[in-house]
C-alpha cells in the first residue's frame, strides 16, 4: 500500500509497506493526553520505526523498521558509521525530523506510556525540553550566537516550569555550577563565542538538563571536541544521568565511548539495527560481521607500527530502494548466496536479549559460535 | 569598539579630501567659467569679476583658499545667485531633501524587512510569490520611471495626489514611494535570503528541541540573526537614497538641494558645486560609518571581541 | 571504525556523473524557465540593437510633418500621433518622429551601454583586482584603499560632473555623447568586479595546486592565466550580467536629466523626458519607453540570477 505524499518526485516510485492499522494510526490526529498516561515498564519503547526522506532523487529510507527499548535511568548506545540512521532515529523520537523532506512513515514510539506519534503538535512541544532533553553534536553552531547563554539555558525553564525570573536565574546558576562552569553567576550575560568548545558543550548539557528530563538524547556529544575534553564531558554526562536518574540514548560512532558509557548497545547499519546486546555481550561475543569489523578496526596496543589500519572494504549502500537482501552483504567476507536472496531478521542468540541480524552466525549458519 | 569607530570616522577625512580635489580639478578643467551666459561678457568685465573672486590665481592657491574656508564652515559665495551665499542656498533646500530621504528610508525598511520575513516564512507559497514579484518590479523600474508612473496613475488618472511640489503631506506620498521602490526590492530580497539561511541553522533546531513555541523561535531566534547581514546593505541603500533623491526632486519638482545641484552643474557655479558635492560625499561616507558601527554593535561576536 | 574506502567491484555506487563545469551549468540553466525567458529576451534585445536601423520603418530622426498636418486637418488636434495612426504602428512624438523607430534606436543605445560599459569595467577591474589579489600585502592595501575612495564617491554625481565637464570636447561629442557616458559609468562601477577578482585570487592562491605549480617552476603569470582565471570566470560572468541593469538604469537616468546622449538620438530615458509633457493626452509616449526599459532590466536580471544558480547551485536561495 502506498503512502500518499506530494513530495515524491516523479522518478521515485518507491512503495512502502505499511499495515492498515499503522496507516490508519499515522493518518488520524487523535489526541492523546499528556496527563493521563498508563504506567509503563520501560521509559521508551520504539517498535518498527521507519523514517524516510522524500528527495528529488528518490526516497531515502534513512531509518528502516528499527526497534529498541530504553529503561528508566538506563544508558543505551546507538552505534554506527555516518549515514546509518542513528541520528535520524533519535530525531524521530523527539519528532524533530525536518519535514520537508523527512517523515516518520511507520512505527510506534511510546515514551513514558504516551504514544508519541498520536500526540498533537502542541503537546509534543510540551514534552520537548521538559521531559526529553537533547544534546547536539556541534555546540558552536547549536547555540544561538546572538543570545546570552543565561537566556538560552533559562528559555526552556521559563517555558515549561513557570518559574519567576529570579527563580529561573537561580536555577540557571545552579545548573551551570553542576556542569562545571566556574564563576557561573558572572557568566550569565556572556555569549557562546566567549566560551571554549568544551565549555560550550557543558552549556548544552545544562540546557538539556534544565527541566530535569526523563530522557536525554545525546547525538555525538563529543565528536566535535578535543580528545582531552571528550573524557571530561562524557564523565559529566555519566555523573549527571546517574544523579538525576535520567535515561540517556547515546549516539556515537566510537565504540570506545559506547563501551565506557552504556549499559546496552544497538549497532546500526544502513538504517537497520544489526545487533543489540549488553556491552559485555557485544565486546566479548559479537555476532555480526559488521560488529567484528568495527572491533577489529580499533587500533590495538600490540599492532605493529607501519602496518595498515584494518578497514572494512567498500562503502555503505545508498538507502534509496534497497533490495530485500542483507545490506551488509557487499562488504562481508562471509557472505553467501542466502545473504543475497533474503534479508535476515533479528534473532535472539545465546544470551537472552542479545539479538543479531545475520544468516551466517545463526545456529544453523555457516560460522561456528 | 571605540577605537573602531574613531578609526572609521577619521578615514572620512582623506576620502573627502580626495573627493574635493577631484571635483575641484574637474570643475576647472572645463572651458568657460561661471560667467558664461548666452551673451558673452566683455573681456574687461570678466577680468574684473575674476579678480574679485580670485579666479585668476593659480589653481592650487584657489584650492587652498577654498579648503580653508570650507573647513571653517564658509561655503563661499554663489556665482550664480550673486546676492546669496552657498550657505543660504544649502540651508533652504537641505531640510527638504533630508526629510524626503528619511521618509524613503523609513518606508524601505518598514516595508522591505517584513516583506522579506513573510516571504521566507511562507516559502514557496503566496507571500513568497508576492514578495518576489514586488522585488522584480522594484529592481526593473528605474526610480524616475516609477515616479512618472505613479504620477500618471495616482495623480493624473485618479487625482488622489498632486503632481509635484512640496506643500503638505499629500505631496510627500508619491515621491517617497518612488524613491523607496528600489530599496524595498533589494532589502526584501536580502531579508528573505537571510531568513531562509537562518532557518537551516543548527541553533534553530536546538530551540525547537527545547520546546520553544514557534512564534518565539521566529521572533527571538530567527529574526535577530537574519537581520544582521541585512544591515550590511543599508549602507549602499543610504547612498542610493542620497543620489536618487535629486532625480526624484526633478520628477516631482521638489525644492530640495538636488534641484540646485543640477542647475549648479550646468551654470558652473563653482562654490555651490564644490559645497554640494562635498556635502553629498560626506553624507554618504558618514552614513556608511553609522551602518558599519551599527553592524558591529548588533552582532555580539563583534561587539565583545 | 571503518574508514571510507573504494567501492567493491559490482557494488553500485550511484553518483551523478559530472560532464564538466560548463556542461553541468548549462544543464542547470536549461531547467530554469525564468532564466531561459531572460536569455531569450536578451538575445532579442541584442538582435534589435544590432539590426535596429535596418528593420526600423523610418529613420529615427525623420519628421513626418505631413502626417501631423493630416491628423490636425482630420480633427485630432496638433500633437503626437496615436499608435496605429497614419502608418505609425506606435504613434509619433510631436515632431512626427516615429516612436517605434526611436525605440529601436534606444535599443541600440541600451545594448551599446550594456556591452561597452561592462567592457570598460573588465578592462579596469580585472587587472586591478588580479594585481591586488596576487601581490597581496602593501600593494593590495593601497589598491583597496583606493577602491574605498571610489566607492564612497556618489557615483551619479561623478558621472554628471564628468559629462558636463567634457560635454564640449571631442571626447564628449564622440558617438553622440555615448562614449563619454560609457566611460563615466564604467569608471564608477568597476569596484565590484575588482573586489570579486581579488577575492577569487586570494582564496585560490592558497590552494595546493598553486603551490604545486609553483614548485615545478611555472611562472606566476601563467598560473594566473591558465589556472586561476578559468576557475574564477564564473562569478565574474554573473557579476557582469547582473551589473548591466545598473548601467542601463544609469544611462536612462542621465538621459532623462538631459545629460548624456545628444538629441536627436533617442535613448529611452530621453524619450521619457520628452514625452512627459504629453502624459495626459498621449501617455503612449512615456509608456512604451518605460516598458522597454523594464523589459531590458528584467531580462538581464533573470538571466543573471539563472547564471548564478547554474554556476554554483550551492548558493541557491541565497543572495
């Protein structure tokens, strides 16, 4: 069944399969109330999320049938290379995907018992900033250069918490101290360009935490920073999320970061989740060739100088009209015909909760455990 | 910041100096002096007049005397209107021209910027097309043509406004619109482009992620940032208004200094010409400095650095 | 993390093939309808400008007094003829001169203005900009200060003074006063192109292939002409095209004030000035030249915008 849309170019006849129930649900704007929410076991449940971008060159299926769960206070990592869909997944959770050209075309997102996709826009806006905080990658461009940082941090507070000006200011000072900015009171009237990169990211963290959210979406929070600062920032995020019992969805391409911060990790490739499990499971018994490649490509202490770094040959596939086959197949050393004929699904492996999407590593597959 | 301002202001001096020298030399390069009328004066009379006004002295001396007088505010006698000094003539027309310029500038900014903002917010919908059409009209119609068209439609055909002169508010409307036409088009285009660029910026996404209301995102985050580049074209806009005003004064028969300027050129009234050229040049240079300072002020990245 | 490597054999990496800077640009330009309209109109204007005198029904200065008298006798009163009367498609002015033919002469003038002024601008602006950009440092500084002065001078004033000053001289009378106008307008408008060229050279100078060429020993002059200028030509073409409307406006404004082209030549601006007296009774005398000016300006503006979008699509939507 095709999703009718006016943005598809003439030369992009992509058919997206959606169940009738989902289609109905996405089309109706039934309001769901923020106040009455059923008790939820997990903070965030994402089922079958698909987010597509309708461009003149075709429909880019950036996120394709992605599912994961995040418990209260838990830290989940979303790992993968550029373009694999991890950022778009996070943006989709907060419904911040730029539209045009992007759109959530299928799936279910339940946040704290609320069906996000059925929320009215105004209610969604009330969630953002208040219960869902965002930390973006580049603090220089993510902060408004013409507004003081005091204002920018207080903005969400005043919007959602209804505090008086004085109370809001006090809270801002408190937040700034918490994120480790010295002489916070004096710096309220300063502008972003007057801070260093690491300080700016601390400001972003303060903004994200300003209303004591239940969930923080951190999109590559340290990629734009110096290596020496990275550790500090990550530690800060870790500390604060523990202290406030905030769940964190950490998006990164760096396995080391994921290892240090997360309880569980999802590995994404080409818009799909290809492996999910605890950090230990992933690092000790990875069950997907892509994960092996990622781990293998990490430089090691016992590498010989002068040897080339190990890489995964090839490029990620274009996400326009992908065929029904394993998406990693062209780059996989272990691929066989079966991989080209049908796409594997996520199946549970030895440990409960550890899933992988690969024919070869399945119990009946051709790679022994 | 203070240093920046003083530096820019001081720079006006060499500019004005260069302008005055160039103008002075040009004036004196022309055959025929200020006494050329339909009937040539007898040589003796001309010689005496020249001596009286010091026109028979070497050029650099003449320039020197002019420069000193100018610096002390004495703009010299008018050669044409022998019973008045240039100061008198300038004083008469200056405020008229000034008022016209201010009104046109105000109109340009108050119409151009909102048009640009609306066009960007209603991208690819009717506000965008309307603004783009107005921009095209403004850019492809020279101001004197626009003035004449306005006269034809609103004065001759509809009779709503008088065809010219400068007596009371009804006479102000058409000239102001005619003069502001081109700047409105340019400012609207620039504002629209700037707004569209700002919309794509990361900090707008951050604002949305905080749950800020759409109106606030636009008014507090977008507009402020979008207007900063727009300030850079205000300088050329002001320069345009300064020079464009005397064309409009001709079209609408407005008694500003533009009229005198055009007459002074054809009659080679040296003092009047020098004074007015310098006045125009100074106005443009000074306004440019004001715009530059404004730009440095409203962008915090420059203000606090 | 895997670094990006070559695609494997058999892996389809769909990438748009580039056919070269100019072919790509032409392809983009073709899709832009407004730009094509502009291009068509510009070509039309060029054609009319060049062949105007040959296709005009009457010489532009010829007075058809017979028709005027005839009209008076027929009860139309003394004055310009309306469009369609007595063999004049667009009417005449009060002296009986055919308007269509005069408009064609105006087209000729506008075309000359467009081309010659830009030529002057290029002749002055490109060398100055190139020198400033290439030999940065003190020479650059000096030249830039110089351009600041030119920039600060109210340009219309300068042109007017210049025209009046040289009006009586041979230079001023050449080509019915047009040569002086061209030069004057050019003298006040070259700054933008110079700054553009300078900017191009400054940024390209730092690129690696220039260093490489230098290392091999290629002379500076060759580097400029063979490598840098071809790359920088695009924005210059755009600037030149978009500068033409300004030149046409300047020329028509000057003619309107009475400076510039000498009668009986018929610049569109002077036609408007002459026709203004008859605006109540015979608005066609003003309307048609105005439409011509607007069309010419619009066509170069559309074409220029289209060229800019075609040559650098990343700038689309921006100024």
